[in-house]
């Protein structure tokens, strides 16, 4: 394949006119040993975090401290009332609020929320 260098130069000039000198500059021109070292360190930190090898640390940025939450709630997918295992979004809502699935809410809780909140549960 023959390269038409005049055509390439014309495209390069048009890009330079529209976007500036920096758009056509080779990225290696502004690269240094320090930037290379920082890039490699950031890359290692990224991959160690994504693989779960690095512990989450406390970060302090502009006066705010961000800490890892110690209370990690795990949602149960199984209804404690009827024992049904579900991935339904409706069940998530009722599981959080009433500790039962949507069907149990309709059958036992609806219009009896106060009784449910006091601890009443149906006999199994």
C-alpha cells in the first residue's frame, strides 16, 4: 500500500488548525521516567484492588475522612415465613421492610402492619 505523504500532511495540518498543536503531538514527547513510574504504581494498585488483595484504607481528602463500612448487611433471598427463595424485586422491598416476601405480605401483613410489627407471625 503506497502512502500519500502529501495527503497525510494535509490531514495533519487540518487537525492542527482545528484542535491545536497538542492534538498532533506524539504522546511519547511528554512522557518521562517519573510519569512511567507513577503509571506503573497506579496500575499495580488498580489491579490489586480489583482482585481484592489490597485492604481498603482510610482516606482523608480535603478535611473529609472516608472509612470502610464495618456493618455490611447481607440480604437474605429466602423468606423466613414461607421459605421461598426469590430474586424478584418486589420481594426485596418487602423483605427489607417487613422481613417477608411479597406473597406473605399480601397474605399475612397487608392491613395488619401494626400486628406484624409487634412480632406476630403465622403458625407454620
